[in-house]
């Protein structure tokens, strides 16, 4: 009786673990989707995607507002 109870509890814990892991996995980014590299504007300090910045005279990245 004791071994059966332990095995039942172990199976239930495992099922809960698998369920939680699958639920958390749904919030992740789909595979193959590229990460956006954020860079800091050298003048105002705001973090922007690198594609929205441009280099200044000293090759530092600045946002389009400057």
C-alpha cells in the first residue's frame, strides 16, 4: 500500500511539472524568429533597436531624433 501511494504521488507531481512546463513554453518566442539587438543612444541614453539608429561622426550609435 505504501509503495503504491508513493508511485501515485510521483506520477501526479510529474504530470503537474509537465503541464506547467508546456504552459510556460507557449509564451516563448517561436523558433527561427530573430532577436532584436538593442543599442543605447550616445546622446539621450534611450535603448532602441539597432535598425532605428545611425552612426554619428565618432561611430557612436544615435537615435533618429538627433
